[in-house]
């Protein structure tokens, strides 16, 4: 179980920035974390410490929040017409 973590975000999948970090109890229960608004396309969970052994795993990640992206309205010229 992950007991210390860092959440990183990126807009390009190459350069990541720390959004938050913290600790979780080693109790086997669902854990959660929140952080402020950030523009990102990619989210990465980094396990900094585990309660036993040398490997870490996450069975599920849910990412969400208010969407502020305004979709591009395609024009006819976008399609080569």
C-alpha cells in the first residue's frame, strides 16, 4: 500500500509539475486527495513510500473536477473544403 505519494500534472506528457503530496494510512481503504485547479492533460501518481516491500500499486484512479476548457468550433476550412 502506498503510504506517501506525490501527484504530478502535465500538459504535454513530458514535463510534470507537482500538484500536491502527502501521506495515507496503511489501512487498505479507499484513499483520496484534492488539489487546486490546474491545467493538465496528464496526471501521474508517484509512490514515495509503501508500508511493506518495495513495490506499490493502485487499482483505480479517478480524476475529475470542473471543466473549463472551451471546445474549438470547427470551420469548413478545417476539413479541407
